[in-house]
């Protein structure tokens, strides 16, 4: 999952104020609507956001899957515990209070009339005492209270009995964004989305692979790379920015000459960091800065990306 896709997902979450990302089951696949809406399939983004403390991973359900083809498109049947037939019906046992006869409701029928098979009186609802629900096996005729369950795969036709073995079940998860997750997402990613929107509005084009090849032949990786008038601007996020980081990025600016490098950080920058970055030709953007877009605009003007 590249950074652009991550931002797209985060923007989707922010716009819709999504608090729960629930799975849905589609044959052999567990789907998340947010991913299918955005034309994505890779769920590694969720794990990334979990490790960043933005989302919490929680058990949604343990579902039955076909042990032959892996499909979740399963039907379940009740099976007679005596003969194994799946031709079973649910019935209600009732007592005729006037004579004491007890049997299944179907035995109180004679043609279209409801008649007691023992005392032959016509049945009134008030004279019937409903006692229990049972199964009746249409193959062997026996009654039983608890049917055994058996599964049938609608995709491959496999029949299998319940078991808790790994190839028979799968635990599926949903993801939750709580209050602290919202605070993090707003702090860490909202400014990124503003930066992205600002650049696109000002005629920058996003490079698909966010890599730039230096004169050495080495490909340098960034989080986002934009192109405008044959010049590149590359953005990289650094959590706690140090002088060592600046040195490391300075090497990239030497190798990739036609690139304006922006380091985006979440921490407040101090004078030493600012002096070094100026010296090394690195542009800084801090999310601690209330006017991060203004600062970006000024730096882009200096670099002649904007008029
Ligand atoms: Zn199957
Ligand atoms: Zn039976
Ligand atoms: Zn009776």
C-alpha cells in the first residue's frame, strides 16, 4: 500500500466520520466496503493504522468456511441423530387438556378439521396446552429435541460436519476508530490531505510510484512526489526530526538535483534544525505550525513552483 492510497483511505474515513469498519462475507472473500469503494483489496492498511494507534482491531465473528474450497457461502441443515437423514421438520407437541392425549400438532388433524385422535372432539385453541418444539424425522419417523447440524457448501457441493479445526472456521475482524484514534488521525493526516489538495489545486501532478532516480542511478523513495513544469517536489514524513535525518536527506538532494525536497514533521522545529535545513537545501513543514499551507505556499514561491 503506497502513501497516496493510505491518504485516500484516510480521507474517506474523515469525510464520512467512520467509526467502525465492518467486514462482509462474499463467497470465499472477506470484504470491507471502504476498500471495494476505493477499488483496493490490500487490507495491510488496516494493520498499519492499528500499529499507529489510530484503529483498534476487534473480533467480529468466527464464521464457518468450506474445508474443501474455502468458501463462506455455506448452508446449514439439521440432521436426524438416529438415521442421519436431513429430511426433518419442526413440530410442536401439545396436550389435549380434555382427555390428556399428548402428541405432535399434526396428529390433531383429520382432513380439514382439527380433531383429537383419542376423544374425537373438535379442538378449541383453549383446550390445547402447547408443551415443546421437537424435530420429526421424515425418514425414520422419530422425534428428537436437538438436531445435529451439518454444513453444505453452495459453491462446491462439499458436505461437512461442524468442527473447530482451522480449515473449518475463520475469525474475521472489524476495526474501530475511537476518540483517541480520531485525535491521532486529525493530527497526523489531516495536514497531509490539506497539502495534497493544495498542490493538486495549484497544478501539481502526483507521480504514481513516489520514487526519483538520482544521478548515481540509485532510486530514492519518498512518501509523495509531485511534478510541475519538469521539476519535482518530493515530500517525506519524519516523526522526530534530527540533524542526522537532515544529513541523510541532504545526500538525496545532492544525488537528485532537480528535486525540491520537503521534510514534513510532526514536531516543532528549533533554530538549529531550521539553520541546517536551509544550509542543506531542505524545505521544512511542521504540523505544529498552524499555517502549514501558508508556509508551503511561501516555500514553493521561493522555489519558483508558484508565481
Ligand atoms: Zn466448497
Ligand atoms: Zn431419522
Ligand atoms: Zn382428546
